């Protein structure tokens, strides 16, 4: 009896559309409210450090002396507290997930130096 039920399932799957998508050729479309990974616009960032103080896991570090902003992607829980607390709104949640990796790494962003005005 179980052989006939298996054959029924087999024929149904043979003539139906595949359930999975071809990942590299068809990129995934995320819903609007997806919490992806944190993006920082360093040109607008004032390095105030509110995001690092609001981060519950301590994944964000701000160093004013070196003018750098660092995030440990594996420690970040994508809660969005840093995005909500940013006064300049330079932080945003991208609607895609962090690419998987074999080792833990910290992404460090440095503030670009302001172009000096040449007085002629």
C-alpha cells in the first residue's frame, strides 16, 4: 500500500513546478521590513559614539582619535537600536544578510579626510 502512495507523490512532483529557486541566477527578494546588516555612511557620520553605547552586544566600536567606526558582524544581532539612536541617520539596515564566512572578522570604516581648501 505504501508503494502506491509513494508513486502518487512521485507523479505529482514530476508534473509540478519546482519549489526551490535557482539561487545565483534568481536573487532573493526580501520583504520590506527585513532586518539585514548595518550600513554606515561615513561621510555623514560625526563619530559621536551613541550607536556603540546603545548596542546591547557591544558589536560596534567608535574611535574618535583614529576617526574609525568598526562593527563585528558575528556579534551583531540586527536589533536596530543603533539605527534608531543615530542623530545624523547615517546608519541604516540593508535588506540583505551578511555574506557567510569561515572566520570572524571586524569591518572597520575610516572617516575620509576633509579636502583642504587651497587659498590662492
